[in-house]
C-alpha cells in the first residue's frame, strides 16, 4: 500500500488548441513522491507527456471557446453555431396569372 499525496496535471502544464475542426489537449506531469517509515523509504519519480486530439462537429463557434481548470478538472466550453433561420421570400407577380381575372 502506498501512502502520501499524489498529484495530477497542473494548470500550467496543460494546453488546449483548436485548429480547424480539431481540438488538441496536451499536458505533462512531473511528480516526486517520498514516503519514510521506520523500516523503509519509498521514492517514486513520475514523468509523462500526453496528447489527445478530437474531431469536433463543424457547427461550433470555436473562436468563442473557453477553458477552465478547477480542482484538477479541465472543462472546455464551445458554443454551437446559431442555426440558419429560414427566410420567407414574398413572390411578386406581373401580368395575368392563369385562372385569375384582372
């Protein structure tokens, strides 16, 4: 059994970018853990980099994306694009229309 405090990725070690329709999250973790007991010493040095990429739907406003990092959790918020609203076009007529009297 291991005792002591384990740490994850820190805010300054995380980077998120959006290029086109691809979201990329990169990070790096560095941690040293030491546990001293009466009859032993346990030391662990962890290091690792990671990268994850996800293809996003095209109907997003990536320029309005926001990232928050709180209590070790990265939350990305990317609003959806406003849906195109249908536009009604009035049809104008000139001259005589078949079946109608002037």
